[in-house]
C-alpha cells in the first residue's frame, strides 16, 4: 500500500448511500418547469450533468420522497443502461430529487465528491459495477453493490489535486464536444437549405432545375461479386465501410456467391432500413450482403457525392419510408422497383458539385473533431488509471 493511502468501501466513506424513487415515479410528475426537477439516468454523464430532458415532481411528490432530495456535492450513479456513470450534484442543482439512480453523500473528512465520482467512472470502478450488476440484459446494478465497492484513497490534499487535473481534461472534452455539436447543427441547417427545393411540394425553385424519378438517374447494380472480394457493410453514420471495421463478429455465410458487387462511386443501402436513412457512397470495391441494394448514379444527371448527402436529408428519408413496402416496420423494405418511382427535383450538376464540396468539407471537420475527442478520451482514461491507483503521484 502506498504511504498515506488506504482502502475503504463506499459505505465506510459516505454518510449515506441510497437510491432515488423507484415505485411509480410518474404519479408525481407535473408539467415541465412547474415543480421540482428530478435526475434520471439520462441526466448523468461522466463527471457532468446532462442538462436536458428533465422531469419534474409536484411539491407534494417531492415532499413524500424527501429522503432522496439531493444536496450539493452528492454523487449520482447510473443504475441501468450505462451503469457506474457518475457525476457530482453542483450547487445550482441542489434541492433536486432523483429517480432510480444511486446517490451517495460523501463524508468530506474522508473523501471529496469529485474524487469519488472520478473513481466510480474509472476502469476500476466500472469493473466493480459490471461485475456486480444484476440484470445482464438491462445492465442494472443495485445500491448494495455500490456500497461494497472498494475505493483507494489518498490523503485529501492529493485527492483535491487529482480532481483538479481530471477536471481540466473534462473541460477540454466538453469544449470539443460542444464545438462538434455546433458543427453538426450547421451542417444540418445548410443541408436542409440545399435539399428542401428537391422535394416536389416545394415552390419557387429556379427554372434550371429538372424533375426526375430515381429510376431515371440511378441504375441498379445486380452483378455478383466473388468470394475473395472485400466484405463491406453499410452503417447509419459511417456509410459504406470495411466489414472488419464494424467491430462485431462476422456472421455472414461462407458461400458468398449471392453477394452483390459494389464499386467506387456506387451507393449501397440497407433494403430493410432505408426508411431510417441507412445508406452510403462507397469509396471501395467489395461485396455486400443480398440484404442491401446497390445503385449507380447516372453522372449526366446526378453527382454521387451530392446524392449521398441528399439521401440522408429529412424529406428524402420520409419518402423512403413512404415508399417502403411491408405490413410493419419490422418487414418494411425498399427494393429498387419502389425506389425507382420516387420523384425529386435536381439542380444542374455543376451546382450539385459545389454543394457536395461544401457539405463534404463540413463533414470532414466533424470527423477531425470526432477523432480528437476519441484520442483525448483515451488519454484521459489512461491518466485516470495512473492517478487513481497511485502509479503516478502528484504534489498537493
């Protein structure tokens, strides 16, 4: 054991460890902003409050559940969904209540709230929580498991210094995340401006635009690939990617004789999920499952990069849903014959090129920020491991 450090359970270093309202909390709900704010799992991020999607309790409901009324410095811990995610209740949120989350009231003569939350969020804390969760499918753990969690405690001055260091990293991540969110909003606003005139119901578009059916500007590629071809997949946000990059076990059949060829410039979409916008422009040669449809843009009328953005727009996804066939959403599908009947208006291809260039650049900015956030998150987790185990010591 490191000099001055000791082990203690959460129960030993907290004045109280309990759980928020679990029995029919909705009976106490009132209109937004009219009562007492209540934390749920969705309002708890790693070392931060997620300030949206609140529910509110009536004053009477809050009074009936005053045992779960929160104070500044209480530590909140998610029980279901992302178990073990923890944050500290800031001053502005003192007096709130909580629903189906664990809350701990640290004994500040032993542990600082910020240190306890960081330790809970660390790999060591997560391993304890996941090892004690009680509902595998729900990823749910109980308050007893948290009480038993062993915490490695340095002296209070060192806890304070560690908390300050980790907070600096959290602030950097928050700024990058906010910047990325702003970039995403700007992209969506510009895409909406570009693509609203494509819909047949729009009035006032320039005379240079022309109306088409998708069957006029796309050809279905039905050519089969070969077994040795690279296996591709189509994802909601990543578009067409190498199947090995998905991160899931390969469940495809060994015989790929029915798999479809995809060439650079083709657009592949999930036939069963096109109504959700699952499509992408391929930059690679490969093959995809027969569950996908592959189309090739006729460059005389439509630019492939423009089409890839267009197919993610709200109005087009609405039409993809409208033209999908099947009795329920589980069976909806958009095969090429139905796809080909969808109508839209298009600007000249030189204008499409300009718009696609701008939208591509905006997505590239978002991707750079995404990679920066991922790198900073990895670095922070490594730093947490070293600081919270005493491998790296800090001077108070």
